[in-house]
C-alpha cells in the first residue's frame, strides 16, 4: 500500500486527469483507505475548478502604453535599426542562465549585511560592488558584441529617458558587453557591463541622487574593488572595477565625460 | 525541454520561402500576442504594476534581441515565459525588498512544517470572488504561486513549467499540488473572516 508521501507527486496529474493508468490505479487504491488524502484531492480539485472558471477575470490586460512600448522595442531591437551582429559571433550559450541558489543567497546576505552597517556612499558602493561581482561571475559572457548607440536608442525609446552609453575605446581598452536594468525600491538603474583591459567593469546610472554623494567624485574601496561615484543633474553615476585606484579613476574620468 | 536555441550553424540559414523581414515581423506579432498573459504573470510575480510593466518590457527587449536564437516551430510562449522568469530572478537580486530565492528549498520545508490539515470544502467555484482569489494567490509563497498560476491559469504542461521555473518536473507536480491546497485553505480562511465581519 502506498504511503501518503509517495503519492505527493501524483496528486496533481491525478486531479488534472493526466496521470498514467498505473498511477491512477495506485492513487485510487490509496484513496479508498485514506480519508485525509481524499480531502486533499477534493480541495485541490475545487481550487483548480475555481481557477479555471475565473481564468479570464483574474488575468490582467496589459496597459495600452506597455503594448506600444513593447512593439517599439521590436523596432529598436531589429538589425535594420542598427544593432550589430559581428561576423563569427557564436551563439552557443543562452543569455538567461538562472542564478544558482547559492549565489543568490550569498548575494542577499552581502547586501543586507553591508547596508545594515554603514550609511551613505560606502553603503551604496557595497551594494554596487556586490551586484557587479555577481553580475559578471554568475552571468554567461555575452556572445554578441552589442552596439552601444543602438542600445542607447532602445533605452530612450522604451524607458523615456536618455542614456548616454560611453563608446568603446581602444585607448582605454574599454568594450561594452551588455546593458541591463535593475529594479530597486527607490530608483531605476541602468547597469552597463564593460570589459576593461580584459577585466569586468560596471557603469551604473541611477535615476536619483543619493545622500552624501555629491557632484565631486569620490573613490571608495570595497571588497577589493574600486567604486568611483558622483552625481550630476539628479542622477547618480558609478564606475566599479578592480585595479589600481589611479587606473580606475583614469578610466572613470573617461566614462564621466562620455556618460553625462 | 520543449524548445531549443539555434546552434551557431543553423542560425546562419533560414528556411526557404521567408525573408528576414517577414520572419521578424511574424515573430514579433506572435510574441506580442502573449503580452496579456505575460503581464498578468508578471503582476503575480512582482505584485506591483510598475515592476510588472518593466519586467514585461525587459522580456520583450531580450526576446527581440535574441529572436534569431529561437528555434522556429517550437514553443514561443514557453520561451517567452522562461525569459520572463529568468529576468525576474535577475531583478530581485537587485532589490532589498525580496532577497529570497523563489526556488529555495526552505520554502518547501516551511510549508511542510506548517502541517497539512485541510477542511473539506468543495463549493469554491461559484462562491469565490475574483478579489479573494487574487488576494489568496498573492499570499502564497512565490514558488507555489508560480506553479499553480502557470498550470491552472496559463495552461502550461508540467514539463513546460519545469523548463520555465528551472526545477525538476517532480518538484513542479508537488508544488502544484501543495500550492492548490494552500490556496484552498487561504480561500476558506478569507471566507470565514468575511462572514465573521458580516455577521
């Protein structure tokens, strides 16, 4: 006789009418002798019926403006409008690899820990450094070299604010890899991922000023990374990379000129 | 897995009879036809309309940028929902509000610890209000809400859900089952609270 726990994975297919015949028979046999599981099945069945009956009314319709912006995203993302796909760029790896559980747990701890200890610039630097490290370490390397100007246009078309994307430069050995958007409870943040001298470099553009970060740039060392931060016109900018402070500051000055 | 990405060699060639432009346009039209479902799912994930809109928009941006990696004839809807869920996982990493991994085993253990006693009640369909149903859904732990929503509202198969949320199929089945029971209990609780207020 099957144990209640053995049937746990069979109940959904049983209720949905998709269990194999042999599994169905096993569940039926168990239910004849187990009132608790009979109750489970009837609860699950009634919930499924309620959800199916209410399917249309609990589904939301996408707002018209969102529909328009998503259609615009297609126009902005198609090659005709300028996104470049260099010859020979392989596409072996998908770009959306789920973060491993261990990684996200670690990150969550890091963010909470640092934020709780300090305020102002160092707290923001700590969060950005944690994000920078995890974004590069746990995300696959992009295999398509993006066109910064096209991504900037995409951003403007879909976000409603202009994002100046610093161009690739051989002098600084800076190459754009990707642009991502971060959600935080108080700001919209563009995260620009670059390769700098073969190493990861992040540029963050945040939609609001932060306390204790002014127009005069400050350089904060955090967990072996340098964070160069400043504000301009109600936006906060940050460049995060590992390297000699003077070198990071040098490349950050280039970014500052190109991004503002 | 119900879909696959083009390999580098196959992405170089297109089936005869359609130009790049026609293909892109047909791809975009079909992708955009899923926007209501994606938005509703995003709302259940983020619980905030503004975040849901951002999530859907990011999903489309990524999908359009990567449209050449989508294998024609495979399941575009499941592919889009996979991007949506992965994008959501990336988003919550940046957000101090919600540092919990949606697939954490601790969620399952927490539900186990809460016991499994249920009141028999089979007349939910007619008496349940949409608002109650949505509130009870939103009160479920993320992993269970996603599984039940994708199955009973979005009508995905167990294998598709496993691909979308990135967990084994057996886990999907048990989450659906337990998620439905949690939802049932939440609905019964809500109803008795309403009756207590009215009475």
